[in-house]
C-alpha cells in the first residue's frame, strides 16, 4: 500500500521464496588491465631490485682494499692507477702499533718523530727530519716522502709494490705481520 502523500519509489529489493526482501547487489566493474602499463611497471620493478641488490653487495673504499684490522688506511690506495711520481706513501695503523715500510724491495729506515731532537731550533723554524719513513707515535702513522736524500728519490712509471710490516708496541719486529699492495705511477 502506498500513501497518497508519499510518492511510490522503485524498490531495489526483490522478494525471495520466503517473501523476504534482499538488497540487490551492485554490479562489479571489471578493470581492464593495460598490458603496456603492466610491462613497464614490471621492468621498473626489476630495475629497482637490481639497483638495490648492487648497492647492498657493492664493495668500495676500505672494504675493497681488504685492509687487515690493524691497518686503518693506506695511500696510495691499493691498485691505484694514476699515482704521481712524487706521491708519498702513507699508512695509518691502529693505536698501539708501529711498523716499517718496504717499497719495491727496499726496506726504508724508520725514524720515530718523537726522538728527533729540536735542540737549537728557533721557534717557528722547521725541524729537520731525516729522509726516511717517519713514524708518529701519537697517530700511529708511517709516512715516506721520496727525495734525493732518501733511498727512493721518486717513483718511476709503472707498478710499485709496498709492504708494511707492523707489530704491537709491546711486541718485537720479529713478530711483525705484513700487508702488501701495489699502485701504478703514470
């Protein structure tokens, strides 16, 4: 029964066998898959996965050099391809270590900078350090700069091999461990 004051509306409900009404289900829209968009998305996804994997397994810097735990840094870096002939050789050891350098088979004498006398040196003047590997105990670094007075005056073109022999301060040089690397001078 419809009331005269109420307009009749079309019911979206339909009677069932038991006479009960059930709401009509809305029709589902089917989405058409764009194959080009799917292919491009797949290519981008694979590309991002490969870049992420590359970044996660990439080895650079000190990890690439394969430095032992007691050797924190070396310069020139291992397998350097464009070092200069006047380049210095630098090794930063862990605290509590000392060492010496062997460059191209030549053992370079090591001088402890704390043992260099500054007697007769005026304030502001440079202290004369022998042409050898300079060991700075406060930083545990070894530095060799080629010069005319040093066993190696400069590095010729080609590959050069450096070996650092290092040991703890409370050990003897006979207990030294070694790390060897090469660099190329252009």
